[in-house]
């Protein structure tokens, strides 16, 4: 997918996260665009630990 307006895409992702009660967990080495919308950054172990305690209906890893 080619995205011309990253701020519009970021707003859409943030809206969907609210609507779906979702969180995004991202590895620290992912692209900056992914990190910008992530709720938590870390390595695999840290993200796995975080996923166990997060209060969300949807967890995107």
C-alpha cells in the first residue's frame, strides 16, 4: 500500500485503536512509522510480558 498522507493514516489507526479497544506492541527495531502508532516498544520478552498485563480486547503484536 502506498500512503501519501501519513498523518491521516496515523489518525485512522488511532481512531481504530480506540473503537476496538486495541493496543499495538512493536519491536524496537521496527520502522519509525510503526513505532509512532505503537503503544509499547521493546524486545520480544518485554512485549510478551506487557501483553499479559494490558487491558485491551485486541492486542496487535
